[in-house]
């Protein structure tokens, strides 16, 4: 649904994504984005290298269209 995070969408589909803080700080919900664009409002939960490698935080990433993830 529009505006929901990847974590919320995964839960609605019955897909388990580990979480802890759910605020973009801890990095527990880190997942690999294979394609598509997301708007991520993290608070430092990913390193620059992880972001460059295609990782996003499910708790604070909102898809901007179709997105494929490696769950």
C-alpha cells in the first residue's frame, strides 16, 4: 500500500524480517534490494558501503514503485 514501509509490506505478506529498534538505527532489518527505488529515512543503521552494495533498512524504507528484495 502507498506510504507503507518494506517491513510493513513484508509482515502483511507473512514474511518474517528480523527487527529491533524499528527506527533505522540498529541495522537489524537490513535487506538486499535487487531492483527498484526506495526512499529510506534511516538514522545511521547502514554504512556507506552497505548502502552502495544495495542494502536498505526495511523499517524505514518506502518503495517508490516496484521493488525486488532478497529475503
